C-alpha cells in the first residue's frame, strides 16, 4: 500500500515539475521577445 501511494505521489510531483518547467519556458520566451522588441 505504502509503495503504491508513494509512486502516485512521485508521479504527481513529476507532473507538477513538468508544468512548472513549461511555465518557465513560456515566461522566458515572453521576456526574450520583450527584450527583442525593446531593442
């Protein structure tokens, strides 16, 4: 039981990390574009 729960928790954490990475990439792209526009 504990192993199953920990596996689910890990997969959830991985999903959250992936979402955070996607958000970071998007925000980085936006700041990059803004810099290009500023110059």
